[in-house]
C-alpha cells in the first residue's frame, strides 16, 4: 500500500499569461522537489506547448480537458492526439467546473476517459459531491455513481489517478478536514476493491482537491488513503513547492 507514489497536480485553470506562468515555471524548475513525488502541471490548452517547452522534464504537463474523438468539425475542442503532440502526458477529465459550469454529463466524461486512455494519455479523473448532496447524506452515492461511469471506461488503471474534489471545497477556502477526506478516500478504495479488483484498489492513487494550501497539506498528506493532491489556487504560488513536498 505504501508503494503508491505520491502525486501532486497543479490545475492552473484559466489563469496566468506567459509572463506570470514563466515566473512560476522558473520557481518550480529551481526548487528542491521530493524525488518520490510525481508532479504534473495542468496548463490552459493554448499554453501546453509553452509549459512543456519551459518546465523541467521531471515535471509532467497535463491538459485540463479534451474531446472524445480524434479530429473533425468540433470548433474549439482539442483531442488527446493534439495534447500528446504538444508533449503533454496527462489530461484532467470530469472536473467539477466542467460538470457544473459547462454541463458535462457522466456519459460524456466516460467517453472522454475511454478516448484519452486509448490515445495513451494518463487521466486525472475527478469526482465529488456538491454541498447539498453532502448535507443530504448522499456523498457516497454520488461519488460511487461518478466512479462507476469512469470505471466502465477504463481498461488500464495504471494510467488513471482518481481525484476526489468535494465541490463545496473548491476555491472556497473551506478544505475538507483530514478525517473527511480520509473517510471518502477509504470508501472509494473499498468500492474499487469490491467492483474492480484488489490490485487496482491497492495501486490506484486517490488524490484530494479543494482549497489545499501550504498550511494544510501536511496533515492531509498524513492520511493513509490520501495519495496526493490536485491543487487550484495555491498551484499558482510558490507555496505549491511546499505542497509537492508535503510527504517529504
Ligand atoms: P482550489 O485549490 O483553488 O480550491 O481548486 C481545487 C481544484 O479545483 C483543483 O482541480
């Protein structure tokens, strides 16, 4: 179980420009990063090439979304093949902002997951309940249903990281407590054990996202089933280095 490599993703969302991202990249390139942590930065698609050309090779690059087919008349979309062509190895899919701001369905997210994996991208698959769902006591039901659709579209779990991001914790400064995060992660791992396999349950990284900061990352990282983070706001600041090194 301890063999799961700690994974920290920075989701830059729709932020930055070449100046500010260039500065951030210099900070990351020159920082001392724990060898045993896998680090991925998710850039806006127009900056994928810029990020890949400038980031140190020990840091991987991700796209924040992609479409479900390779090419065609889909104005404004990008394909996994294009993401790979820019030298990026990962894509975030099913982020709550894609689900709730842009109305992406579980079905569409599942199709995207299948197509991205077929094209050899690693997938950071996001799930998480809204505040009203947590308050109604349906957190498990919601995250299991989201995970089920993802699982139906995964053949090789070696290329998947599951990101639990409670919607009420994203960009709100309201972090899940280490106990709340651990509880859901443990249940998700049990779900994988019951519905996929022991191997997958033991090996898949389940990372937490939602107002992770330099100040709260260590306690969260100390939880047995928290295998890393997906970080929004704080990934644009030098404190991202402390988050990467949370388990050092
Ligand atoms: P914040 O860290 O800004 O809450 O965002 C989390 C997130 O959505 C990462 O994908």
